[in-house]
């Protein structure tokens, strides 16, 4: 009798678990209104959202224009700039090399790029020698000491000068290669000793150069052979191929009155309208593609590294990506710098939800991970709920998890039961 009771209880638990893993597709239709509100208010010119649950599509929504002047609608085949959502793909590539024994987390990156053998670091108001190496894990965790620039000290000003010069050279058609960029970054002082703090910056671009050196391919060649082709991501790359240019969304920003206007210039050395292969293939911000293509990355990660017979990573590797992270102390720095991501930590170029009670959105379980981009793009992978989310728009200066993306997420998570 006791054994039978235990079996009955276990069975009930599994049934309840299955019930909670349902999703109300009718409720998901609220996403359409969220998107329509964003475009009708000119928050965005256009946007889209795609949701998969348990390996199946449960909702796709779109609103507004990819090109206002030509009245071209935002759609599933609209090609968008990923910007920092590129970082997730760079992390996947690095972990492929790690699981193949070609790269290791504690390695000094100077082994692959000797320019990083002689580092300088900000110490008080002085620049001094740095005897602590930058490791592969520092690049994955944004603990390398490199930022995206600033004005607070010499190290940040030097990085800002590098980024400005990179943009100027790109505009002149003299863009350096991925490897050349990394070597130039090596001459910039670190903001802190590696592994002692967290700061979001150019680490993923350096990692892209490491991947090139280890693989013997350009970053674009590596991505295409090892990720894009196996996953049939036909529209993703560092430039838009001929015949697809009409599908590239315009990039918009806001004028001084808050109205939408075209934004031609890029940031971080990125060419916003790349119709040929750029010399600098940015592992931190350079990719473009469609919402369906990016969803394949999410679905692969949600399916323990495999999608439709294409094995990109092994299950243990995906678990490492989703769990290895910065320390509790450094998480405090991350939260201070990214207040909308309260409840998360950071690792492997992604956020990781670790504290549901501190989250700024409706959240079902810890373990969700993902990232966002400067043009307002957002992605989430939730293995516990077998949920994948991709949100696309093309509005400059809107990285850091937009309000619209949070609203879309609230609709999706409230639909789980």
C-alpha cells in the first residue's frame, strides 16, 4: 500500500508538472497589441516577435515598417542587425573549440595573440605594468579589464579614442581586420586587473580574433562552416549578399524632438549597410540575419546543442554555457551597471537568471539565459520551460533590454501554466 501511494504521488507530480508546462496561445496574442502600440507611438518603425515552446512555434507577430519611406513592412524575412546578440554566437563558437580540445578556459590569450603578453593597467591615477594575464574565460565573462570606453580615467579614454579611430578608418574604407583590431586593443591599458571586476566591452571582439587564430579561418568562415550551414541559417552573416539587399531593414534613431530618423552611421567600427565582406568581422556586434535564423540558435541551445540532426554542441557544454558565471561579488557590479537585469548574473557572453525574486519581469524559473543588442534586439533561452524567445527591431541606442521587450516577455511568461 505504501509503495503504491508513493507511485501515485510521483505520478501526480509529473502530471502537475506537465500541466504547468502548457502555454495559452490565445493569451500570446496580446503580443500583437504590444508591438502595435510600439510602432503606432513611433517608439519603433517596425518590430517582430517569435516564440517557440517545446520545440514548436506557438506564435509569430509583426508590426510596422522595415522601411518607412518605401512603405516596406517589417516581416519574417526582414534582415536585421544583431549587434550585441552576435556575442551569443561567438560564445557558441568558442565553446565548440573548448569541447574539441583546441581551447581552454584558463589559457593566457597571449598564446594566440602575442600582443597581449605585455599589458598595462589603470592603478589609481597611474598606468602601470599588469602581470596578470587575460584568459579565455575573462573574455567570455567580460572580466578582461577592457571596456567600451569612457571619460573617467586614462584607460577608458584610451579605449574611447581607439573606438573613435576605428570608426573613422572604417568610414574612410581603411578598416583593419579582426586580428589587427585585437592587436591594436592590446596597446590600450586595462581598466582593472583581469578577473578582479566586471565591465562590458570589447572582450568578444578579442575572442573573435582568438577563434580565428585557433581555427585558421576568418571568423565569418568559421561561423558559416560550424554553425550557420549546419543549422540552415541561410540569411545570417557579416554582410548582406546580393539579391537580399531589399530585405535589409533601415536603421532608425531619434532626432532631438524624439521623432524617428534614419541612422546611417554605425558604432564600434560596424558598417550598418554592409553589402560586401567587412575586413573587421566583429565577434561582439557584427552579424545580421532574420528572426527565424536567430531562433535556430535559441532552439539549438534549448535542445541540448542539437537541432534537426545537426549537433552544434554537446549537452554538457550547453549546461556550462548556461551555468558558469562570474562570482557573487562581481554579480553586484553587473547588477549596478545593468539595473534592468536585476536577478541575473553574467557568464559566457550571456545573462543568467539566478534570483527570480529580484527579476523585473514575470519569470517562471531560474536558468533562463540570453542577451540583447544595441538595435533593440532581444533573445531568451529557457530550458526549464522549453521556451525560446526572439524579439527584433532596428532602433539605435536601444540596447540593454527595452521596455517593449520586457512587455513581450511578461505576456509570454504569464501564458505558461
